[in-house]
């Protein structure tokens, strides 16, 4: 929805890639998304406060690849390319 709001603010914007139709659980990740929110290839920009939807933590947690919504993410502290770590690069 953040991308939708951004795209709507750019007069010359042409197309926005969206994977909501590709993932069967997409609509369960938020609440406040109107049924049939994509109509004829268009999406109406929500007029509710913020992004117009709220995160559905239960829906998100049910679709995690690994359990633990707010667990520590130590595996992300070491990037796949170990040579670039902002706090440890070039011997500093």
C-alpha cells in the first residue's frame, strides 16, 4: 500500500508491479483491505488514515517461512557477502 500511495502521488506514473494475486495468503496479511480491491487492473487508493490498512500479525505469523515474528535475527547480522559489514569493513 505504501507503493500504491507513492505511485498515486506521481502524475507520470504508469504501472506498479503487485504480487497480491500471486500469493494466496496476501489478503490475510492486513485488515481493512476491501474485497475485490483490484478491479480491471486498477486499485483505488485508500482514503483511511495512514496506508489505509492495518497489519494482521496473526496472518503474518501464520505465513512466516520460519517461526518467530519478533525473534532475534542473528543470521541477518552476517551478510551473504561477508566482505561488506558497515561496522567492520576495511579493518576498522
